[in-house]
C-alpha cells in the first residue's frame, strides 16, 4: 500500500465528513443523507460513552477490590481466638519478663 495514496484518501474522507457535518448542521437535518449520518454519529457517540463507562467502572472496581482486601486484612479475631494464640509467662519465645531481664542484667560482669 502506498502511504501517499492512503493519506490522500484519508484527507478526502475527512473533507467529505466535514462537508456532511456542516450540511446537516444547518436546516437540512430532515434529509435522508443527514438521517443516516445522524444514526452513524449517534452510534459512534454511544460507543465512546460505553468505552469511557467501561474504563471508569474498571477503575472503581480496582479501588473497591483494594479496599475490600485491606478491610479483610484489618479484621480482628474474637476474644476466644485471641486467647488461643496469646503467649503468657515464661513460655514466650524470645522475650523475658521484666524481672528476668533485671536478673540477667545483674548477672553480667561489668566492664572496667
């Protein structure tokens, strides 16, 4: 395909479209040519509206899913479940009670 011919044809189509638009924008809206043009223009406008609505709903759905995920992660367990996993006393994995910390501190030799 020749690029120059393609641009030339595109230019002619644009001129025809602008002529029909100006012709139908006047008092010739009831002509058969303008009725066909009007339906094609309405279909194109509806397509643009559908694409924009699809894009907006996609953005809203993405934000909603993110919010729902954060909300799910922020749920707090009930008291019974929390008591099931609570550490107490000397069975803490890496932590010492305050009295054990003081005792361990007093056992360490001081550096001079």
